[in-house]
């Protein structure tokens, strides 16, 4: 970037061309990239430069000279301060179009050779893109005599008290508010992020969308819990749907929510949840998809791409608690899954057993190590399905897959940039049949995608 062409505080007109990966509008000033929070593609705005970096600038909107037809007033009263959602100022139809374009941009940037030949389908959205999250994790702080629970304002240490988050299931908000008020009435000490004194840090609520079972977890700095019985009695009276109340102890100065120790204060250790025809028992710390309704659509897209006939062996790499492998197991001859987290593999084995799948087996370790070992033993999967973290596939995993050459790869991604980089490597031997974006988190800039890859004819 030529910084001489711009300076902090400089004002100029700008046409917004695209949406950035974090939900900002992207424009170009004298061939320099400018990111503008809250701007929508197609808009003409006047901006002021707020930050200069080597490769780009950041600016804020002063006036919207030509608004987009997609612009709308955000439903949430604290949308501007919170930062948890990035796209409430944009119609849902426009959100879906721009999320597809985020995938297109990533392909054009990191996999230019195949970008133009790859079918990128319209984003699969939700019928109702509000109140979809089944879990909330709200920090607890005290100002004067009042106890607050919510999220930190974007880029600050100020806690926003949130009574009703519009992307949360309503019961999670109601339980959180009543837990906050009960903690205040009982006079429990509240954690202070500066002095590190105080007991209660976080209120975590998860609800079973299909079952209605709800779990309340109070994260504390130590094991004591004054007025525990009265707290439990009040919360159960207010919310009969609560079937599990737990306490997690996190003594560390950390941004991580949970510590290693969880105690069941009342009711069950887990809540029951269903996903399609499958059922899962979820403990306080267990990972589970935050949008179960849309997860069913995501997993069905994975199933379509896998195109199983009952004769194929499937490897579920980065398998977690085994949900994707189980979704495919009914149409597979054999499923093998692996993950580096031992607890996840224990859960995956239990989930397979609970659903009667004797042909689904799970192993602790890296996918590349197990694939290489199985290859030496004479086993090569027909289909490999992957759902890696945001960092994408390990290069060693890609190299292993290119050696064993499964007929199909189904790649589920939560980061279009790493997806595009990995597809560029995999297309040495594979064709990308299509990419299907799926909107797992409406009102935010996040987009998931399922890519179907098929092995090229070997010469």
C-alpha cells in the first residue's frame, strides 16, 4: 500500500464493491484497499480513515450518499456496540448472496486456476434467521449493587448487559437474566476482571432445541457456592425446563470460559438433544453445534456429496464426537473416525454404541497417522469426509490423502480462505464438483461450505 496517498483523518468518497470476510464493506481508493464497517456492496459513501496498515486502510462512514436497497435498521438495540453480529444492517437475502461472494472471493484469491471452473451454489439459508443459537456464555460483572451479565462491547472492557439476544434461543436469555437476578438477591460475590477477586465469572445456558431440556452452568473461581440450595430452588421454580444445574471451577486468569473441574449441583450431568434421527447426551463442556436446525441441512449436504450406496468404506477425519460419521453410517459399509482429543473419541464410541452401529470405529490420533497405518495394512477408504478447524487441513494430511487416493473427499469448512488454499493443493489429483455454502450463523459474517471432490481419472 502506498501510505503517501492516505493519512489518518482523511475524508473521501468511496464506492463499496464487495463484502470482506469479517463483514466489512470493501472499496478501493487510488488502488488501495479500504475496509469500512457497516457499509454494504453497491453503496456510495463518504468515509474517514481511522487506521493505516501496510496492505490496507480502515475507515468509518461519515455519510451514506447512495444507500443499498438491502440496507435495513438493525433489530437489536445494542447492535452497533456489541459486535457479536456483523450483518443485521443488511436484508437476509443480501446476507446470503454476499456470503456466497465471500466464498467466490476466497477462491479467486487463493485458487485462481480453478475458481472460474468451480460451481459455487447459492447459500442455503434459514426460514427464520433469528433466535437460533442453543447456547449462551455471558460474563458476569458487578457495578455498584447491580449484577450484569452479557458480552463485552467490541474492542473494549465495557460489559454490555444483555436481557434478550436476538440470535439466542429465548429460554437461554430468560434463564440467564433470572440467574443474574438471583445471584444479586443472594449477595454472591462477583468476579472482578481487574482485581481477580470474587466468585462468579460466567453464566452458561444450553437448551435442547428438540427436547426442551435446559442446562444451567455457573462458572466460579473456587469450589465454594454460598446459598447453593436456595439458588437451585429459586432457579428450578422459575424454570421447570432446567434438568441440570452444574458448577464449573476456573481458577485461571484466562479468556477461556471453562476450567477442568465440573460438579453436578442438581439434576442430571447431561441434557438430551436430538439431531435428525440421532440423540446425544451433552455435558456442560461437550462441543455441540450451536444451530441444530441448520446443522441437519449441513449434514444432509455432506450425505449428498458422499453419495453412498452401502458398499463404501468411509473415514471421518477430525471426527469430534462422531456426528458426521454417524450421519453417514446407515449408508456405509464401514466408518472409521479419528481425533486427537481422547474425550471426543470416548464420546464418539459411546454415540456409535448407543445408536447400534457396530461397523463404526473410532481412534485417538491424527488422521494422517491412521490413514498411513491403514494403508500399510491394506485398507484404503472410498470416501474421506473432513471438518477441520478454521486453520484448515494439516499439510501432512493433504499429502497422505494424495497418496492413498480415496474416490471422493467431502470437505466441510468454516473458513473460506483455508478451504480455497486446501482445494488448490487437492486439485492436483481431484476435481471440485461444486461448493455449497450453508448459513449456520445468520446476522454474522461467518459462512460454512461443503465441497465435493472426486478423483481425476488416473493415467
